[in-house]
C-alpha cells in the first residue's frame, strides 16, 4: 500500500469523515470497550481478548466507512462479519467474566452489546440491505 501515512489514517479516524451516525456509535462502542478492558478483574484473558477484538473491529469499521476506496466495501460479507463481531462479542464477554463482584463490568459489556446491536441493525438496514 503505497502512499498511506499516519496522517491519512488519523484523518480517516477523525469525526469529519463518513456518516456522522456511524461515527458516533463507533466512537461510543470503542470507548466503552476500552473502559471494559481497563476495568476487567484479573485472570480474565478470554474476556479481555474478546473486548480487544471489539475495539479493533470498531477501528476497522470506522476506516471502512470513511476511506475512499473503502477497506471493506459496505455490501461485502467481511463488513457484515465485522458488524456481527461488534454486536456479539460484548455479550459473550458479559457471560465469560469471572469475578466475585462483576456488576459494573458486566453492565458495561451489556450496554456495549446493545449499542453494537443498534449499530449492526442500523448499518444493515441503511447500507447493506439495499
């Protein structure tokens, strides 16, 4: 990939490119997934990896919706899988967290999963189902 610089990537990750609805939902999901990773109790490697995958998937989705030409086209199966990952993995994380007091972490995982579900269904309905 010739001609790709850090400044171009940061510009694509910024809020000024792409559809603003997708930007806001992806930013909120990314921030919540990072908060969940940082607030996760010890000895939860699987849960941390699942939420790390969510954070990575939101970055890939943001780059795909902002870039011209896109990293993954909107109607491609790979983009659908990225959106499914953003929806399902936080809910899986809520189920696999091991701790005595896991209320805050599980609640944030469920909120992230619900927002991921909103993003998944809105994106599918508005962009992929046409």
